C-alpha cells in the first residue's frame, strides 16, 4: 500500500453510465485518447512481470503490496503465449 503514498490515485468508472449520461464528452475524450495513441504518447504499465502458467507465484508476487506495473500469466493453447517486456 505504500505506492499510494506517492500521490497516486486508482479509480474505477462505469463507462456505460458515462456514455449514457455524457455521450458528447465521452466521444471527445475517446478522440483525444486515440490521437495520443496514434502519436505514440501513451506507454504500457511498466514493469511487466511474466509468469508462465505459475498462477500461484503470480499471486504471491502481487500479495507483497508494493508492486506497480502489470503481471502477465500465459497459458499455452489459449492464444498468444508471448510476454513482451
């Protein structure tokens, strides 16, 4: 939980409700997001920590509480099993 001390905020939103209530604003923000994406101004969460099919180890990694980034568990036979760093 000490990551929250760095003045970070994590927020969940109901996009269906936002689209229903403010369709013009959502369209504007989506357009800005796509523009930023096309100009490659957005980056994925780093670091990426990959675990083969070791789900138990992945959850243990997350339980430390001081992790930031993305955890990826790949399972063979269910699509792309490549983990990019």
